[in-house]
């Protein structure tokens, strides 16, 4: 087992291949569950494109896995100025993840404007801004603007939560 693992060291692209393959299978299974409720005379129906995407995802996954196992590697970005020997900055990553998780947990109950404000303000704080009042005002403005932008511009109703009837 350890010889297999040592042979796979440095081949993180296999994870990407696995992710592509899983996505292809999920798309295929979801497409199979589509219920077509009308009579269809056209040979190209609503399942054609998802089946095509599913097949292409699986083919790409297999080809990528073969390439990686043959020694292929992704090319590092030349313009990226990141030292990969340094560990992750958990003092930034954890609060940022917390802001996203708070948004997920609060969006249905509190609504987008409140959860979005927490998301925007928490992200600014996690990334190093210490202008609390200014960031709060900007966060509220962004949340309200995106709420109405989605509602008026796209016709998508974001949850209003506790502010239902006010917004």
C-alpha cells in the first residue's frame, strides 16, 4: 500500500480527475431522473445536452488520469508570486470560512440583507480591514443593492427573512 501511495506522491491532478469523473456521474444520474411530461417529436430533447456534458466530463476525467499516470504535470503559473513552502494562513482562512458558514446558516431565517452584510463585513475583517464602521456601511449597501439587483434586474427573489414586508 505504501508503494502505491509513494508512486502517487506529487500527482494532485488525480484528485481533479476524480472530481471531474464524479461530476460526470452525478450529471448522468440527474439526467436519468428528468421527467419529460410532454410528447416529443424532436429527436433532440431536453436530456441530450446533459448527457453530452456528462459524457465529456467522464472522458476528460479518464484522459487526465491517463496523462497524470504517464507522468504529465500541470504547468506552474509563471506570473504567480506565491511561495508554496509557507503554510496556510489559518488566521485568515478560518474567519473567512466562518463568514461563509454564517451566511449559509442565516440566509433563510435572517434573509439575504442581514446574512449578506455579515458575509461582506466578515470577509473584509478576515482579509485585514480594520475600518469597522465604514466596512459595515459598505456591507449593508452591497447587501441591499444586490438584493434589489437580483429582484429587479434578474427577477430572482432572494430571501427577505426577518425583513419581509420592509424590503
